[in-house]
C-alpha cells in the first residue's frame, strides 16, 4: 500500500477526480500533516522541517506546480533520503500570461481603459507615448527553459527577434550565457524574467541591470519577485526610466490564514499601486481553471508510477534548483 | 506646381518633417479648406461635399491612415473625377493592439489589476474563471487582409489554429468565405473583427452571430463599431454569454470641437463601462508615436510621385471599400 498525503488546498471536484484516477494500491489522505500517521509521498506547496522529520517512511515530496520555493530547496538538502519533484503542467498558462502582461504594459491597456470608462478619449499624462511597438524589437528572455521557449514562440509571432539567456546555453544562435546579460540588456524592447528562484538568481536583476535597459523597454516578471530587487524595480518605474512593467510575482505574500480572511495585503513595501506604468497581477500566471484536470491527471500518473515501483518523473535537482 | 492641402491636425514636428521630404515642385498649405484657393490634392480624415465641390482642380483625396469612413466612400462616388487613396502604414500597430486586447480580455488583466491595487489577491466575482487559454484554440479572423494576416501570425505564435474569413477567399486552406461564418463561429476561441466598414459589412455581426459563439469565446473589434450591432454586443457581454471582449471602435464619437474641449463623451448609448468583461480602448489601435515618421515618409513618397506625374499608390476601390 502506497500512502500519499496532500496538504494543500484542493477543490472537492479535483480531489474526487484524483481519487478516481488512482490505482487500487494507493491510499490518499488530506489535512494537516502533524496529526497524520506515516506516509510515503507528501504533496505540498511548501513542506516544513516538521513534515519531513516527523514521517520516517516519507521518500518523496511533490510540489504540485512548476515553481519550487527557494526555502524548500534549502530545506530538502538536509533530507537527502527524500526526493523532490515538481509538476510542470503550467508551462502553457504561465507563458500566455507573460505575453498578456507584456502587451498590456506595452500598450498601456489598464490606464486607457480606466480613463475611457469615465468618458475620456485621450491618454494621461499627455507627454507619455501611448504605446511601444514590439514588432521589430528584441525579446530578451532570462531563463530559457520550457516556459522561456514557449514565450519565445509568441514573441516571434509578434515579429520580435529573440535571445534566450540561460545558465548552460545550447548550440542555438539565440541562446546566450548569463555573462552576456550586460551586453544584451541595452538592446531589449521586451525583457522577460522566467528563471527559477535559486541562490544564484536571487537579486540577479538590480539597479545596475535595470539601468542598462533602454527607455522604451517593457519588463515582465513571471518567475519570482526576489529575482528582481524590489526597491530598484520600484524606483526604475517611478522615474519612468523604462516604459513599463507587467509583474505577476511579488515581495510580500499573505499567509494561508490571511488569504482565508480575505483582507487587503499589499504585495510590496513600495506603493507600486500608485504607478500607471505597471500592470499588477496577483501571482496567477501559472493557474488556469481549464488546466486543472490536466494537472490532476499528471499527478495521478506520477503516483501510479510510484505505486508500481517505477521512478516518478520531474525530479528536481536540489543544487540546480529545477 | 502641385498644390497640396492638409486639413487634419498634424503635430508641428510632423509638418516640418513632411515639408523637408517634399520635392521643390510641391506647395503645401493647411487649415480650413473653405478659405483656401484651389489645390490638386487634399489630405483629410473625412472630406465634406463642400471640400470636393468647391475645388475644381482637386483630383485626389488621401485619407492619411488605413480606415476610410463609409460616409467618405459614399460621398466620393458622386465625384468620379476625384481619386480616393488611403495610407495603410498602420497595419503593424493595429494588429499588435488587436492581440493586446485579445490577451487582456482573455486574462481579465484590468479587473485583476484594479482589485490587486487595493490589496486583494483574488478575482471577482468568484465564480468567473480567471482566464481563457488561447493555446490550442481557434482564432477566427473576420477580414483577412493585411491586418488580419498579421494578427494570424501572432495567434499562431500563441499556439492557436487560424481561420481567416474574407469576401474573396484565396486558395489557402485557412481562408473561408463569409457564407461559412455560421459554421465557424461556434468553434472560435478568439473572434477578431478587422474588416473595412462598407454597406456590406455594416451590422454584419448581430445577435444571431454573437449567439453562435461559445461561452469561452473572446471577441475583439479593431475595425469599426458599426460592423457589430451595439445593443447585441452590450447584451451579450452583460449576460456573460461569451467570456469577454476587447473593443477599440465605438458607436458615439466626439466631434473635433468636443475633442478639443476634452469633456467626457461616452462611446455608446449602453453602459459598457459598468462591465468587467470588456476591455475598453478609445479608438487608438492604429496610432503609434513611433510609426509617425514612417507615416509622414510614406505620405511624402505619395505626393512626390504625384508631382512627377506618376500614379500614387493605395488607390481605394470605391465599390469594394478598400
């Protein structure tokens, strides 16, 4: 009997769907980990040290989406007997949201919509150009894995040239090493951050990097807030040093309890909400109602493999971070 | 000496740019037509009957962008000695804005941004899905000329299949006749209207057509408001019969005088501004500060050709309407 415990919020229909897809040799439980008897696999957004230390049978943790928190990578290194997996089902939604944020920022969709709802046909402030053309520009994609390459396809469809920056560039002409970033940033019309959050990438984009971007640059972050320095990003936008940004990932998150309460919880120490050149998105790039059945199906496939004694896919390399 | 008169608002730097590009044999004037002596070519957004009747030397009108008003087509037919031209420089900006409106509507970018600025991390109303996935869906493009085909490239980059509907479909598999619309509408995830406003296309999309769209459809109009029936569009969105719409072209426009006053001027008799599933854009798809030099350069090329006695490009067929 393979015992699997889920401790992240799952809609009742998803839970029923998962149950129906699991083979008979799997027993599923849910709720707080602490009170539960031992289990083999834990499905969780962010495991605690207690979760890992308190369950001697535990041999694998599955983070049920693509992004693994940096704290989880650090924690898991202390438990080498437990494998870490993720579930990269949300590549399509994340890439599509990145492109939506890019275009919304480049066209000032939100401020024009808000003013026009009050009957005004012109933009404000009047001296800010109403849009940046992406066609013919360079899309600089930081993090050129599966999400980055999917974004690249969309950018090419918009008529952009594409350069992908990654730790280990492949032989393709468009792939560059991280060391090339200072030479590439001044050429970027779109600068899209979509690499994993690791010790190496934390704060990778600071004041110096942002200063290298041209005045008509549009930046997007769908990776993790901590990769881009909070104060530097705020000041760059505040001073209109770049044209605009579309930001899905932030600096201050509500706890699970605060989420349930539903009270306002500002995502930064800085008043990004006062800026007209940022599109604010509440960390939802990777989520899609339509993809939920696919996510559950993939999770079931992983668990069924484990029940058969086969290796589960999507093992995360704790040092690399993805 | 070729005499050219411009009576649409032109920024001083654009005017100077145009002057500098014209060959010596061209004399340029501007302002109200009535008070002006005779001229050969009139550059105007919308000529009046007086403009056309009052200038016997006049042999060509240039509408200095892509969209020719239906009233202009009708009027020009009464003056067969005067040729009508347009200036389709703004294909790129229009197509890019169409894709921006499509993605903004499909991802509910505006309502999420507005709520998140007040600190709320969740969408509202809670029972409305937060997004529609375009990847894998069908983009149905009504009007498959240069703008439509440019939009098609971007939709393919997003992973969509494309069908283009036009009056005279070419041999390509993706091109369909207007008669196929009822069979195609139920399959559309994106339905993008980008055909010219003619007597044939006026009111082409009414209640019957909108009812054929599926519940997850996202509609975009960057053509002319009158192609889509105002009340039918409002009611469809109000009832959430389709997922959302991105609308750049409207039903009530401010006059030039009202524009100068800058007072609010609602774009419809219906309160679209109360709806959370419409992205409202004040007829700006075709405009781009960055493309202004290209527009002026193209206009200069047309006028220089006329000065040499060569035919000007972009002649509009008054019966076809483009």
